[in-house]
C-alpha cells in the first residue's frame, strides 16, 4: 500500500501528524504492508520554516533526516514561534554529531531548493491536495489522523487480498507437479499459492538429504506496485522429528529504504523485504505471526540478513516456526524461509536445515566476449 505524506515542520497539525500518525504508518512499513513517501514542504505558519526544511534536507545527506526532523518538532513544542532561529538550526548539527562543513556546503548549494521545488510541483499534481499536512493512501486523500490512515491502509490491504484471490481463481487450477508424488502421505505444509505453472529453477545448486523433494513454480502476488509474478522453489523432506521445509522466493524487486530525498543513498534491505514477503506470500493469511529482532545468517557461506518467525492459530495450516535469510547476488534478490512441521521439530532439525543452506552455491552465466572482425 502506497502512503504519501505531504507535511511541513512549521505547522501545528503537521506536528500532530508526526507524533500521533507517523508511528502507525511506520509500523505498517516495518510489517511490509506499506511503502512511505515523505514529502517535506513549508506552510508559513511559523517563522523560518523554509530554512528549517532545508536544514533537514541537508541532514539527510548524512543519513540523519529523521533525527533532525525529531529535533525540529521538539523545538516547535518547546519554543513555538522561536523554534527555528539560525543559531538553533546550527546547534542541531552539533547535537547530532554531523559534519558541519558538509552541512554548510549543502545549505549554500541549490540542492535543498531543488528538493523543495520538486515537492511543490508534486503537491500541485495531486488531486485532493489541501496543503500541509495531506496524506494519500494509494492515491486517495485521507484525513491525517492515525485512525483514518490505518483504516485506509486496512481497506487497501483487503482490496489487494481480494484481487489476488480473484486472480488465482481466474488463472487456472494448478496441475500436480511431477516432482511431488500426489499420492504421498507425507505432510507438506506449503502455503504459497502457485498459480501460473511456470517452472523456473533458481540460479543455484544445493545438496538435499535423501527423500527430499523439489517444486518450482511462479506466484502471482499483489505487491506494492501492483500484481507481479515472483518465481519460487519449494524443498521439503524428512528431518529429525518431522518434516523440514525451505521456501525460496527470488527475483523480486526491493522495498528500498534510506534517504528519502536522494536516490543515490537508497539501500537494499533484504530484512524488510523478508518481512514483507513472509506476510504477503509465505504464511497463510489470518495466522498470528511473530518475529524476532534482525540478525545475520549464513547461506552458502555468504552473509544473509533475517530473523526468526512463528505462525500460530492459522485458519487451515498447522502451527510452524523457523527463520528466514535474505541476500542479493548478481543483483538478484533471494529470500530463504526455513520451517518445520510439526512446530516443535525445528528445535532438533535446525542444524540439518542449516546444512542445506550451507550447501547453496549460486550459479550465474559468465558473460561471453563478442567476436569482432
């Protein structure tokens, strides 16, 4: 769900949005349910609003936009119309430990002015823009209070879920995959909805234990920018205490994070993408999902990022838990979701499942020189 916030530092309603509504939006972003675009402007309600937003833009060059924004709003709460004196704006640089010379150079450049001009042009192109603050959820204006924003996001999530279900029903009924025995009595707890029957093996090899099985297919998902196809592979087989499962999603676009004003600083974060796809594709809708803190894992001897997760009280599938690990190779994103059935089997099978991840080797074609002459 796309959430666009046009706001300013020099207006009281914008302060209310920042303190009361933004945490709700950011939680949706962390859950992988929303994509936030924060557009800074001025309102003219308080003196020196223009240099204040320019100061925040220049702080963003040092990855400190949100920290500086928090200072600006705290000054409004403390000092009112005297919040944005020149001395106070400079003191914020010192307080946050920023590079003073770099900040000064930015403030004297055209960059902050260009950013503000772009923000104004963007606001003028939006139907329903009513000054700062204005919030759009999937291009529809909503009231800037937390309850209204969250309700609008919930509606769009439900609408997206309905679109996915309709697409699945309209596409086709998946035929049995020849690599999985349809007569097997071994439980398979896959919850991914294969809908396109397009078998696309990932560009990697791995070593599976005896009696493990493989399935490749393609998912049709309602992602942040519409419906898209995402290749997946599903590996399942016996482990100590039950059945081990590894679901691999790959070739998907990133939900980027970083400086909201400079595309060159936007960073790939496979942890955020992993959370997004966990809820969007891997775990059945309606499950009670729990996740742990961000941590590092290993896939094929390479560093990956992810966390532990659990899914309980699901409508149709059994409780499970495990971990996911994401990494990027050759500009292609990979997320590995590892879990067991029954849920308690993960405790005894963790080393066996990690051994499979350790065996992963990414295989990409070597560019060939083009003959000349």
